[in-house]
């Protein structure tokens, strides 16, 4: 599951246990959480306000290196990254 920086920040702000909630949602299935490198950079750039969210992302998320794709926003970079996955069907 790819998490957005704003999602992590808001969940922590409201004291939600992200991992526990996701495990319950997926009924005990194995959970791997990811964050885009660009989203993590965005969190870090905000500063002290997002330190808990940044710490969570660094501790519990695997970081997807999206430096190889272009896009201004992390959402644009995610679309471009997914489009580069080999074997992925393309749409016209």
C-alpha cells in the first residue's frame, strides 16, 4: 500500500495507529507500506510540524525512489512511475 505524506500526517495528528488500522482493514493480511521519495522530501521540507510523520515514514515505510520520473507533485510522479513498470498494460 502506498501512503501519502498528508495521510500519514493526519493519521498521526489524530493519534491513529496506522499499522493497526491497516491490519484490521485487511483482516490480518501481510502489510507492506510504501512512500514515494518525493512525498517524504515534501514532508521533511515542512519541518518540525511533520517530524512524527517523517519518523513514521522512515521507520515503517519502504521508500520508492521516484527520482527517475518527472512530475511536479508526488501524485504526478507516481503516475509516471507506474507507467514505467515493465509488463504493465498501457491505455490509449
